[in-house]
């Protein structure tokens, strides 16, 4: 389920954003989730906990759906 995350990060660092999404679709909700978690440590953010829960659910759902799609198309 995590296959492709390192290559996806490398693609983002090279500026290849669309390719990063196709490599690992959950990369963007995951980046948002980790960014919010880090940012929350330094500043107070209204509704941070609710946002973290929503992003975590979105990330897990994206990982599962993309995994199912990859397994059924192969």
C-alpha cells in the first residue's frame, strides 16, 4: 500500500507534480497532513484537531482506494 511513496516524493522535489500523483495518489493528502501536524507544534490553529482527523481519514481512504484500483487492473 505504501509502494511508490519514495519515488513520489522524489518526483515532487523535481517539480513533477502530476507524475507524483500518478505514482502515489495519497501523496498530497499525506503532505497536507504532515504539514499540519508540524505547523500545529509551532502555532495555534483553530480547528486543527478536526482538520487532522479529516485529513487522516482522507489519506487512508485514498491509500485503500488506490491500492484496490491497482490490484484490480493488474
